[in-house]
C-alpha cells in the first residue's frame, strides 16, 4: 500500500546545477559544497527508506488519518464531518510511476492532510469513498 | 448618530438609550425610487478646492520667488491634485443614482464607464457607516453595504458616498431592521453557523455548541434589555435612531492608555519622517531650518557627545508626542459594545477623532479569543486582544480582528472574558505548566544556537575577516539565549476549560489563545527526533478561524495524547486502539 516518496529528486538536480555554477567560485565555497553533497547523499540513501518505514495512513467512516515525516513525525487526524474537498494530485514523477497523492482539505488553511505515494487506483477509490461519506455528514465548523 | 451626538467617553449608556430620535422620511417614497446622493457632497468638494488652493495662494501672496519659482511646484501640485479630485468627485455625484426597492439595493454610477450594480436585500450581511472629517463636518456618512463573501477582502459590495446622516441611518435601519430580528426568539438567529448554512437555512451540527458564548450567561442580560425596549418599540417603529442601542458596553476610551502607545521604536521613525517633511516644506517657503538650528546654540562648545545626547532627547520627546497625538486621533471615543445584528449579536467597535471607523463582527462566527503580550513591554503588562474568527483578515492595516487598543493585561483579560464567555472565563483559567523536559529542549536549542554563532565567528576569525576580540560576543550571546529559553519555557501552558481549550506559548509575543473545542477541524501530533529523546510531543489544533491553527508545544507523550483527545472530543477515538498512535 505504501510507496516511497520521490522527494529528493529535485534537490539532487539542484545541487548538481549549483556545483557546476560554483566550480569557478572562491575556494571557501568548498565547505558549502561538501555540506550540500552530504545532504544529497542522506536525501537519496536514507530519507526515502526512512520515510517509507514511517508513513502510514488510514480512513474510516468517521475520519482520515495519516502519519508522515522522518526526522519530524506528524500524525494528522481530521473527522470527515469537517472535510471540505478531496483531491487527487499527480505530479510528473508520480505520473511516470503510476502514483498519486491524495489531499484532504478541511476549512482550516493549515488543516490539510496529504497522503503521498498511493498507487493511482487506490487513490481514486479512496477519494471516491471519502467524497461520498463527506457528503452525508454536514457542517464544516467554519 | 450625528457628529455632535458622538458618545463622550464618559457618556452614560442608559441616558442615550432613551433619547428619542426624530423620524426622517424614508427615501423610498419617491415613485420610481431613484435618488441622488446628498447635495452637500458638492459643497464639500468646493471647500476642498478652496483649501487645496490656499497654500499656493499664500506662498504667492507673501511673494517668495527667491528659488526662481522652482520651490513652488510642490504647492502647485497639491493645488492641482486637490482641485482635480474635487471636480472629479462632483462629476461622480452628478452621474450617480441609487435606489432601495423592496427586494434590491441598486446603484448607477460612472461617466465613461456606466456601472449598474444591484444587490439582493436578503444577501446583505453588513451595512457600515463611515465618516471622514469632511463628512462629519458636513453631517454626511459613507454607507458601505456588504454581502457576506466580500467581508474577508474588506471590500463592500456597494458604496454610497455620501448620504446625509439621516438618510444613511434610515437606509441602514431599513436594511438591517435589527428590532424585528431581536424581538424574535434569539436562539435560532444565533445557531446559524456560517454563511453557507445561513443561505440554505441548513442547521449544522455543533451549532448548539458554537452558540455557546452568545447563549451562555449573556442571553439573560440581552433578553432583559429587549424586554425593556419593547414597550416603546411601537412608537419608534420606522424611525432611525441611526445607532442601534448596545446590549452591553464592555469598554470605553481611556486616555491613560496612551502610555502603552508612545513607548515604541516607531517614535524615532515618525520623528525622522516628520522632521524631513517639515524641513522640506519650510524649505519651499525659503526658511532654512538647518541654519536656524545651528544658530541656536554654539554646538562646537557642547561637543559631539552632547550634541548627540540633545538630538536623542529631542527626538524622543518629539516622537512620543507624535505617537500620543496619533493615539488620540485614532482611538478617541473608542467603544466596544455588543449590538443586535441581523443574525444574532454583533461585536462592534467604534473609534477615531476625525475619521470614525466602525467594525462589526458577527458573534456567532467568533471561535475564540487571543491575548498577546509583546516581550519588550511585558514589564508594563501591555497586551493586544484579537478575536479568533472567520471572515476577518488578520493582515489588514486597520486590524479588524483587534477589539481593544493595546493596554494593561488586567483590563484586557477581564474584557475578553466578558465578551467571550463570562461563565467559563477561559482566559483567566490557571494553566498547567509543561514538563521540565520542555525547558531542557529550549536550553539545548539555546546552546546549539550559541555554538552555531561560535562556529561562524570562529571561522571568520581564522580567515581574518573579523578580529579575535569578536569572540567576546559569545559571552553575551549564551546567557541571552539561555534567558530566552527560560522565558519561552515559562510562557508554556495549557488547559481545557468547559467548551474551550486554552494554550499559551511564545517568546517574542506570549500569546494566550482560547479556542472552542468544537471549532477544531484537524488534530496534528508532532514529534521531532530531538523531542522523541526527551519524550515530548506537540499538539496542533487546526481550525478555520484566526491564524488557521494553534499549537500547544512540548507536552509529555501521554499528556499530549490526552490533551489532543480532549481538544477535539471523539475525533481521535477510532484510532486510539491501534497501539496508541
């Protein structure tokens, strides 16, 4: 059910571009370079697996729940009675891999729950279910 | 309410309550109903033309042409700008008509672009009257008619600029008709939850609870006022007092509070701005201020240190005076009151010496209250109070969510308690302090910050960018950050009080927030690697109102779960069995 997040990709590309640009800069930039390289290594070799191990999600008839993060873990719970929209989002990388992100928003600007890296069929099915249940329960506590 | 009937700060509310007002004819009596704005707008425009021509005229009269006429250009600019504005306003008046029918309010305006706007009367959410100085002198009011969705953007659906005072309040009275609403059973008008529900007449879940602050404790007082009001209501029918009598007045302007507004860095900014402007303006009249000041005393004798001291003292005095004047003009006649509105009660503030500003906040949308105490002024107890509500911008310049000018914590806490919920008084509740581990976390962070500063400084010293003496700064930085850590730790606190959750945190601005538990739409538990070592966890309660979410930082792991469970009753239950998280 869970898929690794392809989060570090852009970071890696950014670092390589930066490296090429900074090559001609003054030597003390080497510190920054080493730091960036280290971060890229961690981002590629450690973070995805760690995240994959941590991430969990669940939906019931009453609420949506998700656990995300690696260094900082976050549990987010929203009751379906407060849900306003259920979106399925597919970024370019996700499209390539047949994945999808489910975003459940509540009336709060900071209350959205994102469940990343679901396979597309699951995401679609869950989105449909949630939309159906959310319609039954009324009121969004605005 | 006309200009001369502004409530004096000490005016007795009861006295004004029973003053009968004359009955102006409703503007609807005209057959097809199209009306012009008040003709006094033209006179005001004429006056503005004259006034804007004055400075240039005076400058010419006393005949300063020393600068070859170049110095006059700003004044000519002012004159042209003012005159053009006034003429444009007069033309606008000429082409503007409005109509209040039984179903719509309509406005036709514009010369080149004809605009015909209409708004359904049952969509009207607010009718606000505003008056700038020129309007008050001419007994005019600008009427802003708003329909729900625009309130967030602080723009009105329709603006009538300007009507005579009597017309303005007659229209407002007719559109809002607060007496009819208040005479009904108050409960249903309050229980409506939000605009969407209001439009459909759908009763939402949790409405009975969200009505809490309005329904608890306050209602008896409100009902009593209504009862005493009703005998005379028939005689007053159709008249516009122009001033819905408040159910309760919580606070009136107190000049003493000026103390809280003058001590600020802004004093120096204001002095610089005013000083520069003054020098430039006087320069156009050929008066060289710099010359005069340097001729005043023998500055060489005083020496640079003395000069700096004198400049500093002068700037301080000038800045404080300027800010005091600003405080008085902005907050004069401040009044925080609860009045009847279309859907339940409104929280109304009025303020301003020259420009009267009035903001109405629907109480059924208020989800809580926040007291915030800035660090530098905590010794004098300075506090800002804002309501946690939907539909008001937090970032607008005029701070519509703020319900009191900055002032002493004691008064703020009392007023906020009375407004929000006198029965539970969540903001006065004793808060549970957070575990020592939270202090340890803050001390660690303080040390880490210091180490980071040390590393950067050390590196700079090694590369000879700064002298080695700079390392002494660390002796200052470490105690400062440690002190900050202790202050931040002491700010932490939380509690559950009746239907509210209360949480307090913040180093720079210690913010105490009371939030209705029913308004919480998402619960977030957060735990960083560092927090896990210390056994801590933070709880975030997300809501639609106010800042969108409020965090309760660093509770012990089990306490965090318990607090989260209580903060949103029933929300976490389905997941608690699954190994706790």
